[in-house]
C-alpha cells in the first residue's frame, strides 16, 4: 500500500497515538506551504490534550502499578510498585533527553525511515512558541503539549513489560534494560510508525515518513508500538529469566484482587486519554474513539466472564478484569477507525483469543508469564492491529482513510485485503525487532550483571531484600 494510504478517518483522525508534522523539520520546498502560528492553535484542543496526557500518566501510576501489585504475592507487592514508579521516572527523563528527537525528527540517509536524528536532543529548539501538527490541514498544537502527551506513552510501555517476569528480577538491572530497550527498540519503532511530515508538508515531501507509516499501516493509538512491542519483550524476558521458584507446585494466587480491580478501573478511565487523546483534536472523531473504547471494553469484560461461566462454572473478578484489559488493548489500534458495533465484535473476539492463550497455550508450553503480558497485551494487540484492517472499511461502517499526499487531504479508496496485508507487515516488523533486540539485551544482562536474584532472596521476597521495606507491616 502506498504512502497515500496511511491514515483513516475524517480531517483530524490519527493513525497512531500521535503522528506529528513538524514544520521546523520540513524541507525547504515545503516550507512555503504554510507557516504555523498561534492563530492555528485551538485552546480546546490544547486543554483536551493536556488532560489526556494526565489520564495516560494515571494509567501507569497508580493504575498499572496497582493492577500488577495486586496480582503478585504479598512479599513482592512493593517491588512491583517500585519498578513501575521508577520506570516512569526514567522514561520521562530519557524521552526529554534523546527519545523525542529519535522518534519525531527526520532521520538522515538510509536510516531515515527507521529512526530519527538528534536535532532536538534535550528538546533543543523546542519551546512554547514551536508547533506540532494535528491531522487537519492548518491546525496545530503547541509542540510541548505533543511532547508531554507522547512522553506518557513512552513511560507506560516499558512498565507493561515487568509483569511478564514479576517476582523474580533484580531492580537495577531491570532499569538498565529499560533505558537500553527504549533507545534501541521503542524509539525506532515509534519513528517507523508515527513519524510523518504532516498534512501541510507531506505533499511536497511524500517520502518524509517512517517506514511503516509509508507502507500504509493503520493504528489509531499504538497497538504495535505499545502493546505488541511490550508484550513480545515480556515473553522473551520471562523465557530468559526462567520460571519462578515453585511455579506450578506452590500456590501463587494474587494477594489482593481488590487492588487489581482498582488498578483495572484506573486503566480503563485513563485509556480514554490514551485512545481519544490520540486524535490530537477535541472533535467528533475523539468522541468516536471514546465510545469505541467504552463499548469494546465492556464487551470484552463480559465475554471473559461468560467464557469462565461456561468452562469453570464460575465467573471470577480476575477474569472480568483481564477481559477488560484485553478489550482495551484490542480497541487501541482501531479506536478511531471502527464503528461502535464493530468495536463490540472486536473486543469480544480478542477476549476469546486472549483467554485461549492465557489458559491453554501458556499451560501447554509451560512458560511463566507471571501476569499474562504476552497473552493479553501482545496477543490482544495482534488481534486489534490486524482487525483494524477489517473494521476500518467504510463498507462496515468504518472511517476509511485520508490521502495526505494531497493538499488539502482527500478521502482514499479502501481495499480491505491490501490493508490487512499491510497490518500483518506492521505486526511482523514489531515482533521481529522487539523480540530480537529484547533477547539480546536480556541475555547480555543475564551474563554480566545478572538479572535474577538468588534463590534465598526470591523465596523470602523482593520487597525486604531489594528495597528494605514491606508492603504491609502487621
């Protein structure tokens, strides 16, 4: 699929969590097309994007931290909270340092489609007077608003990974992994699927885009960059680190499903910023992403409960919460492309597949994905990413795509079969690069500083040994 077929929906629809157009980085030939200024900024858009950024941050801390923390044993509760909190802190600083530049500036030479440059390292040249494009011709955001919105995505993605090998990883080697993984995996993938010249500049610079953007991949809010990316890294990590001591022979029930429920609820609420905020504008398409995020998730949570009733004769809170997260993951790439009706179907289908992986597949192969990061995030992300090619079809009530190589942008002709192939390509590239590099990083750390604590430490618990504290003192 050509570069023209990269973005679905009306005027401002985002194909990914945020795909900015940087007037400052555009080639001279395009510079004369438009000169962004404050008159092109809508205060409602700015307010919505700042609120969305705060909602996404809430997904990590406290949402994800409590969701994961409740699922582990009491002796490891605090360690999970500390891991998530510290990863958010580290990712924020790395993003400002070099991540934003690597993800959202034009690269150079043959690497340009795969990774950005360092022209905006430590936010050089970025201030309150610079602008980032939305998905509507002539509509812009203050660049710092876009920077902070994308920062929250960079923060939650590596935090998701830790659930796959919870209760058995050293703290500081994990943080070293996060810095390296963000730099080598997350930022290049983000560039490949999120970077493009923007609606006012792409016509004059039709090749100024990331590799997967140029292929025409559709992803409204980060199914590949966030969920598949983190999910496959988590699977690799749990395989390299190995199973928990006592896995399958000792009880390892969640110590507080109440906290898990609170965390899941915070994730659901925060996800409206994640998905609806990815539209970059406060308009009808943000509303579409909002309702799709709600109904797909509702369908997924109910479907998991129904499956458990059929299979186990009881519907569990843990299962319903898992279904909710699976639905949120699946709708993420399709949130602004699908209709509410097809969103419901997508959420339900994703839950069936995720349930199969979390129960049957994991048991068959025996890998210890502690909190089902692979089974929910990677598998759900794959179903959602490929399913986006189906639900975006206007014939099924979808939004289609816009051809941004035209000025102003015009609707394109949708080809479901070709789009599905493109979606599969994006999934494959993400799985390959994240899986390969994650394996190399985990193995390097395992054979140098070490990844796993001693057996004595693991049995006693990470809380008291790694952090000198306990989650509960009574």
